[in-house]
C-alpha cells in the first residue's frame, strides 16, 4: 500500500487518444459531376487553350477597297485626258489644222494573285502569337489615311499591294484669267456703295424726327435703314418725367451719335450729350472773352459752394468767395463769378467771385483809354499802378522816350500817374500802360513832367491815332 507522498494519478476509464492535434472540420458536400466520356485509347492529349489576345487583321477587305479607289482614280484620269484632247482639237480646228487621234486609256494591270501555299495545321499558341506585332503603333494597325489617298488620286497602296500607275496623257496649257476678264465695273461698284446710305458715325451730329416713344426711350428717324434709339436718360439735361409730352411724334430733334450701327442697322443717339458739348463750347468762349457770369448757388460743402451754369455743375472754393466764412447762407442766392478753370475732358468747372470783381472792371476798360492811378510798387522792370481795384504795369521802356538814369527819376511810389492803356488781357488779369505816347518829343517827361500830365487828355487823342496805326501795321 502506497504512502501519501507517493500517490499514483487516476486513470480514466475511457481509451486514451492516439494524438492531441485538432481535427479539421468536415468538408461541405458537393453535387456529383457528370461523368465525362473516357478519351479514346492512343489519342494525344489536347493542348491547353489560352484566352485570345488579339484578332487577326484580314487584308482582303483592304485590298478590295484600294483596288476600287484605284479604279476611280483611273476613270478620273481618263476623263481629264479626254477633256484635254477635246481642247487641243478645238485649238487645232481654230488654226485650221487636222485634229489628233484620241489617246486610248491604258488598260489597268492587276497583279497576279499569289498561290496560297499549303500550310500545316497550327495550334493556338502559333495562331495567337504576338511576336510579330512588337514595335507597331496604332497608326500601323489602322492602315493608311483614306482622305489622303483620295487627295493623292488613289496613288499608293497598303502593305503587300502593288499596282501600275496608268499612263498620263500630255496636258494642254490653259492661260490663266486676269482681273479684266471678270468684267469688273468700278462705276457700278461705286454706284452700289452710294445706294447704301451709311449714317451714324460716332461723334456725328444729325437731325431726326421722333417716330415713337417707349417707357425706356425714343425712336428717332435719322435717315438710316433703321431708326436711331435714344435712351430716356439721354433725352436732355435735367429730369424728364414724360417722354411723350416732351417729345410728341413728329418733333424734330438734333442729336449726337454715341454708338454706331449694330447688326440691325440701329444707332444710339443722345440729345443730352449734344447739349453738354454745346454747353462746354459756350463756357470756353465766355472764359476766353473774360466774361463775368451770373450763377445761382444750389449747394455747399466743406470746401465751397456748387452752382449751375448752362446745365453744367460748377464749383466756387471758399477762398474765392467774398463771404467765405458764412458760405452756407449763400444757397439760393445769385452771384457774379469769373472763370478759374474750364476743362471739358475732366468735367471740371471752377469759378471765382473775387475774380469777378476784377473782371467787371476789365469790362469798363479798352485799349487807347486814358486812365489815372497811383504808383503802389516800384520794381526793376517797371511800376505797378493801382487803377481802383486792379493793377496795371508801366514798363520801364514805356515811361519815356528819353534816357533815364533810374526808374524813380520821373515817378516814385505814391505819385499820381496818367497813362494810356496799350494792352488788355482779361483772362490773365493784365493791363499794359504807357506814358511815353503822351510826350510831344522824346524825353519831355524828364524836363517838364507837370505839363505833360496836365495836357494828358488832349495828347491822348493824338496817341490813339498812333496806336491805331501800330495795330494796322501789325495786322
């Protein structure tokens, strides 16, 4: 009997397993396959079939097409040869020569079809062998271009096809036609152009008649094949509430072409653009003449006031106002203003109330007039004389006909001077004066200045005649 320290393991009642490896699962049952018939005894094993890689290119259709095109080309060549022969016979008949016999077209030669050699049966590996296609492009596989063959008269064939070109008959040279052969009539061409009355060049001023009015504009007949269209905003200066009331049918209007004819022959015209152009031309003329204009102030901003002049928006800076500190109170008032800047290209119109006071004095002056003033400044080139709000320049060469040692020898600052106006420039605000014309003899002012000044009014009449003579000789 064994002790507790040497106990034996219990043995199972079942039979021990031979191996501890897991068993694979049972395979799914498959339906039974149909029994194949047994191969005959002594037969060779069939080769394994491979999927087709490329199809063979049949050359027969291509050869038929090339032969058909060659036949068409030969027929065209025969027709051309016959036409050339007819023209040559006609020329010979005109010269009184006998016609030549027509050249019979050459019979086409067809290449002999090579006999197909007997080939042994091949297998799939040889039938679908791709080694012969190595290095070929898609263009090689597609064959030559059909359109190029037709343009080339069917010359040239595909691979393995040879043909003999038909003989070409001798061509007769046909003289080329000149321009005179087309009977071109320049007078008829010019007459056709005159019938087309093209109107509506951009920038052209035309007169038309209103033939219709829509909500967005007017239709004006200006003599073209289609009426001109004038948008509502281009109907004139200012705000127009009703086009039909302002422009009834039959109203004659003068407009400016702003866009030339479109595909339908219609042009775009504008009465507003023409009015603005005329306004700028009028304002530039007023500026050139140095006129003072009356404007009504209709607004203000921090820099000055705005006004309206001939439909144009003008601006008067605060520095050019007589009451620049309280310019807001000028709205609604009418001011006299002169021009500082007129620029139609930039639409800039700047006016000055202060300059208008000076321009008003210029309107009361004329060349040859005797004026009196006070010397306010002595400069190396002459004396400035105050004429009551404006200054005139008495140049040192116009003081006397004699020789002066210095300017202050005759007149000094603060002296009263009587002088003749010899030149006026209202635009630049310049007045040229002259006292030498009042002298009886050159240098009289150096000897007896008081007598010359006392008799200045009587001597001025003689001086005016001298000025007129100078103007006539200069003109």
